[in-house]
C-alpha cells in the first residue's frame, strides 16, 4: 500500500487536501511552478489542483525535451 492510499497530505504550503499524485523532487523543481513546498524530500505529493498547475508548467519543458531528442 502506497503513501497516497494511506492518506498523505499535499506537500504545498498552506494546502491540507489529500494527495492524488506523487512526483520526484527533481521533476518538480525543473518545472518552475512557483509553488513552495513544506519540506524537501525525494518525493513531492500533490493534490488535484496543484497537480494541474504542475502539468501546465511542465508542458512546455516536456515539449522542448521531446524536440531535443528528435533532432
């Protein structure tokens, strides 16, 4: 059983909602979301709304990485 099923909370400061997804800290820091997290660890746990913000911020980064590998 993973931490999300156990009911871990969102890692963003000021958010008490339950986490829906977890991503690595390295991926989260590359995305430049502007969100501050409570504690630095190997994984960042995000609720649904903060995960959407992360996806929007990392969309351009993923596209650029894909183009780099194609060339």
